[in-house]
C-alpha cells in the first residue's frame, strides 16, 4: 500500500468554533447551522451498494479440453528413447538435445504451427531454442508458454524437464486439434541450455526487440510438473497469473502452495527481468515433502519431491502420472483462458450515486465502488469522475483509494478557491493496481464553515 503524488499538507483538524477565516465574508447561514448541530466527527461511508453503470458483455470462454496424460507420456517415452540412444542424456551440446528438438518440431510442424529454430553458442557448442506460433490471434497481445527441453549431462531429464516440455507440447497439439481461434496470439517455446543458467531463454528474450517484448502479455513457465512425490506449487510472481492457475486447482479440489524456491532459477527469470508478467507451475525437486504437505497432497513425507533430480534415475519411471495429468490440464486451462480473453469495451464504468454527507472540518468520508469482471490491472488512464456539491470547494481534499489501500491524490485543499462544487474527471495512472476490488473516493473538509456532500462518482476503465 502506498500513497501517490507528493503529500500535500492537510490542515490539522479544526474545532468547528467560528474563527476569523477566509469565510468571514460568507453568508452566516452555514455558520449558524454548523454551530447549532455541532459536527459529528465520524468516518461515514455510503451504505448503498454502487451500481455498475454498464456491464461489459459477458463473452463465454471456450472450455479447455482435457489433456490425455497418455499422450504426454508418449512424448516422454520418445524423449527417453532419444536419451537412451544418445549416451543417456539430452544435454546442451550433445546429440540427444538436437534429437529432442527435432522430435518436438516435427510434431508441431505436422500440426500446423509456424516453427522457428533459434540457434546460439554456449561453451563452444551450438544450442537451439524452438519457437512455435499458432497462426492467428492479435499479434500485439501474445500469450506464451515455455519449458526447457535440455537435461543435465548426468541423466535423461524426463521430469526435469521432459515433463514440462511434453506438457506444453501436448497442449499445443490440443490447440491444433481444436482448431482454436484465440483472440490473443499463442506462442510456445522450448529452451536450450537452461541447466547452464537459462542460456537459451536469455538469448531469446535479449534478442527480442523491446517492441516485441512489450507485446507479450504473459509468459507461463513449466519446469518439472510430474515429480514422483509431487507437490502443487504455483508461481506467485504475478497476481493475475497466480490466481488464474490457483483457480484451476481450486476447481478440482487441489490445494496449492506458492512456489518460492525457484525464483530466478528457471526460464521465467529472463522474462520477468524484462518486465513481462510471469506465472507457472512446479511439482518439486530435491526439497523434502513435509508431513503437512503429505497430508494434503498424498505421497511420502520426509522424502524429496523428486529424489532423482539431476540424476541418472530421472527416467520415464520417475514420474507421477496424476501430477503430470493435473498440471497438463492446468496448462490447457491457462492457455484457453488467457488466449481467448477479450478486452472489455472501452468505457466500461462503475458508478456510485449514493449521497455521502461531508462533515464540516471533520474526518474524511468515503464512498465505495466494487469493481468486478475485470482482468488484470487497472489502466494507466483510469478515469475518475467526481460530483461533489459543496460551497467553497477550497475546503476539500479528495483522494482515490485503490483496493489495496494505495491512495491517489485527486484534489488538494486550496483556501482561496471560493467556487462551489467539485465536478471534474481526473485521469489516474492506476496500472500498478489490480482492477477488481473495492475502490473508494475519500473526501475531507479541512476548513470550518461551508459543507456539502458527495453526490456521485464514477470509475471508467
Ligand atoms: N528445474 C530446475 C530448476 C528449479 C529448481 N527449483 C525450481 C522451482 C521452480 C522452477 C524451477 C526450479 C532445473 O532446471 O535445474
Ligand atoms: Zn535441472
Ligand atoms: Zn528444470
Ligand atoms: Ca467547510
């Protein structure tokens, strides 16, 4: 929570007894009434619920398909065969990695994706990223999912990270099978040399012009989603993406925990560092599952989520099919939801017309508006329409309060502004605020005499 704009000195609470003030020449009507009734210094808020001025048309999101875990496992069987045929691994600079890339690319080309191989050099070896674009959608709004396809040199890397690679591959193939026509442009990425420090994904992000980076609305990372002693961890880097993925698991009755051990340790890091909203799922690595976690997720407490992490035993036997299935379905849910989002029509507004009396030289009062149905954050040009009936408007300080309590100063007090009423529209950069929630207009009368009330106010997105 924080306050925006420089703090403006607000006159300390004044006792409402008459005093020589700039109001001295004013009619004494108000003075008499203020003295007679005294001023109840309470924080009052409107009791009536605000009414949304016009609801955005509800567009149905096509339901995401179930992802057959057998298909995901078939991809993993292929990756296992590739590792077995190439020295037991699929590491950067080894034959097994290029064979893995060729397998994934072949499936995507056959399914109608536009694929691009991006090569890079690292440690004296050539590496590759594979980028697959699903034709269509608004290319100024890109929804992206990615996984690293490389393993460590010491093993086949089926859970780390064949699981994520196979999961997003099967979701991409499901997009093709469905002939999905998303509103946003869908892009999938398979990264090289992650095990050497996110080398491939860094290469991809760094090679993107900033104009292209700014088009990526979301990057979802999936690195280990089939751990044999699984946990259900959701990346908590971005509020919207975090709640989207958590909503999926809530819907299927699975408790989740925030993913904290992987900060900066996988391919979402370069995207996050470039200011792109990131999210993702993780089923656990070499950390130990607690008894509390075992009681909600099953599996074995006191054992690692994946005891074969970075080991030769990270084979196709090193998987939990249920976790692989649930996480693959969650990926599909996220891709379908984000990919078919429609921006609400411009000018969607929410209004509260309830009158709220403003105590003369008293405490601040508030009028709430509950914003619902929005996705993501508020815009940088949030319009705040204010209608306050009040003589000598110089008495008034007006703030917008965001759902998290952050305040945005709309109007400072100005003693010599003797005009009546505050009827104005302010533009606020609220892009750091989540749109949905209860916003408030906070008004305080900081000088004695002259009173009034909030007549109405409106938020327009
Ligand atoms: N998959 C590991 C990196 C890693 C370790 N913990 C997390 C948590 C969340 C995402 C990734 C990770 C690797 O590739 O070495
Ligand atoms: Zn790894
Ligand atoms: Zn990994
Ligand atoms: Ca006053």
